[in-house]
């Protein structure tokens, strides 16, 4: 990796990137489908980043937390919940916009819990949380703009950096992912208000089909 790597000792990454990645479908007009095509969750940048967070957290918790510490399982479970609920929400989108919103909200809450655990790790050990304008946080944000997001972008850090740096990297990534999820939820809620759920789509398709037969 040719970029300079963070070796850090500053503050909290609160600066969120706005590079959203939703699965896009053709905008060509056509008849409404009762079951719209489901987006591929693997193309969602929020899912990609959540998966990276899980991979980092799994390694971090097992390597840098004491064996038998309940926080190990809690952090890994929170990270897994963040990833899995984005996945399940995307899969549920075909039949239930309400369920997609619900599961995406669960993912957001799980990552917020994980964020608190990483902050606690740093605080109780008197380590500094990177400031959002620090060079270290800025580096992670730039790395977070690369697509696709995979663990390989961060593997070298996991193998060479101390735990306080890894915790700060995770914090930066969680902030970025939470921002993406927040934007995702705004879009989902707007679509639900404008288009309704499955029952509303079924009604519109039936009426459109009835009108077509009358012509």
C-alpha cells in the first residue's frame, strides 16, 4: 500500500462522506411491478463498509480484549448485526418496504452500540480519540472513499498497528457507515410515503390492468 499509513494519536472522526451507493435500476418508464426487482445488497456501500467493520471487529476483539471478557462477544455480535440487518433489509425490500426500513434501523442501532464500545475501549485506557480534522482521521476517510470497500484495504493496519489506532480506524468507519445508513433510511422512508407498501402496489397494478382491458 503506497499511501502513508496512520500512526495516530488524535481525536474523533465526525466528518461523514456523502458517497452513497444504492443499487440502481433503469429509469426507463414502464408498467409498475407488484414485486419490484430487489437490489443487490453487495453493491451497497453501506453493506460493504459494514462487512469491513465486522472483519476488523472480529480480529480486534479476539486479539486485543481479554479472554473471557463479555465485551468480546458483544462487540462481535453488534458488528454482525450491523452487517446482517443491512443484508436482510435489502432482501426484504422485494415484499415489504416496512421490513426493509425496520431492519435497516436495527443495523444503524447495532453499529451505534459498537461505536460506544470502541470509544469505551479508548477512554478507559486513557487513549485519545482522533479529532475529525486530524491527519489520521482524514486518511481513513480518504481510504473509505475507495470502492469496492474490502477488508484487504485495512489488513496491513490490523497486522502492524497498535490497538488504539485500530479502534480509531473502526470509529471512523462506523461514522461513515452510519452516515450512509441515515441517507439510505431517508430514501426508503420517502419511497414508502410516495409509493406505499406491497398492498398499495398490488392495488395500483390491479387498477391499471383493469383500465388496460377496458380500452
